[in-house]
C-alpha cells in the first residue's frame, strides 16, 4: 500500500469512527441518558465484564489512574455507577 492510499484509508476510517460516535451519542441522549460523553462509554464497556478498580479502568482506557478516577467520579455523580470498597 502506498503512502497516499494509507493516508486516504486512515482519513476514511477516522471519518467513519467520528460518524459512529456521533450516532451513538445521539441514541444515548434520545434514550434519556443526559450528560454521558463518549469517554464514559468506554468505562461502561469495561464494567460490562464485571467489577473494576480505577486501575482496571485506566488500563482498559490507556489513561492514568487519575484520569480514570475522574471519569468514574462523573458517572457516580450522575448516578450511573457506584463505588464499592475493594476487597
């Protein structure tokens, strides 16, 4: 694959990902889930596998533990998740 083809493919994939993200966001809002951002969706994906620590969420998202904790804190404030003591 030539560089120009790779660049065109990358641009097309980014455009498709942006469109998909927008449609998911619209669907989430239409169902009454206000204030949920795309980054929160990645937290929900990780939690769909079971309980997770902030460190687990951070590893899944590829962010710092502090950044993951901020996302989780937002979801706690909105009532979408709850924190529990880690055994």
